[in-house]
C-alpha cells in the first residue's frame, strides 16, 4: 500500500503531465484532441477547432462529435 508521500508525488506528477499536455495543445500547429470515455471532447488544439469550423476550442470542449459535426 502506498503511503501518503508516494500518493502526493503521483498526484504532483499527474498535474505536471496535465499542465505540459495543455501547453502542447495551446502551442501546437497540429490537429489534436482528447475525448473522455463518454466520447466528449475534454481538450483540443486550436488547429483542430479551426478544422471543424469553430472559432476556439471552448466551442468544442464538453461536446460530442454529433453536436459538433
């Protein structure tokens, strides 16, 4: 069983990875997105948003393909 210090380290690692991935999405020229298990967009890059005809990623986050296309 992990102790509290190990759990804190794992949580910190997850936060760092999350922040790094969001930075990549923000600055990439590639079309990228992430969906959750319910197939709802939880993250996307600006080039992907433009490809689907949206002005920004905030118009994609929280929506499904059916709602976007």
